[in-house]
C-alpha cells in the first residue's frame, strides 16, 4: 500500500471543509424563508387570538 497524501491534502479532508463551509453559510433563499416563517407565525397567532376572542369556532351562530 502506498500513501499519496495525508492530513489536509486528502480528498476526505477537502470534502469535510466543503461541508463545513456549506453548513456555516446560509443562502439568501434560506434567509428569506426564515423571515417568511417568522411573519406567518405571528399572523397565525393573531388569527387564533381573534378567533378565541370572538367566541370560539368560526361559523358558529351566536345567540341574539
């Protein structure tokens, strides 16, 4: 068996560096998705609070 590279010079080391770099940087699409998820969370929370405050389930008739 002949060793041609060790340590930082191996293919496995290069793959590990690429994976670490990809995990460390978030893409613009991921940042946009994170912002959209944050906004939608608060919209859903507000809708639930309004539904609860208006008397329960939507579409349920209220007594006069």
